C-alpha cells in the first residue's frame, strides 16, 4: 500500500512540475510576441506605457473605390472602403492607435 502512495506522490509531483514549466514557457512566448508587436514589457512582465503616444504619418491611395493605407516608407498596412474601416483595421493588424492620415488634399486623424 505504501508503494502505491509513493508512486501516486511521484506522479503528482511530476504533474505539478510540468504545469509550472508550461506556465513559464507560455509566459515567455507571450512576452516575446508582445515585444515583437512593440509593446514594452519589463522583467516582472508588467506593461510599460510610454508618456508620449507615438503618432504615425500615413497616406491613402484610392483605386476604384478601394482605399489602401501606407506608411511613410511605402509599406502597405491595410485596405478598406472607408476611412473608419481603415482606422479599425490599422488598430487590429498593426496596433496603430494614433496617426495622421493624408487622403489627397484632406488630412484625418486616427485616435483609438
């Protein structure tokens, strides 16, 4: 009977160590992805907000009623039919919260 208790304890201990290892690996993966997306994270895994928001300069190209959004380096960001859709897609795909957008002679601001 004592052998069964010892074996059960060893399995339970292995399970606990495995759960702890998995949680540390998942935390590292999440931190790496956050840093890859430009989110600043300190050593204790707290998100660091910058004091001044970064305002990007973007421009729109319109072709056949479809708007294409680019940054100043001519990198494609997203496409949509309206400025509102461009703002939501830019926030969703590239995490752009603040931007000034030039659409021909008009200038818009993305504030999310």
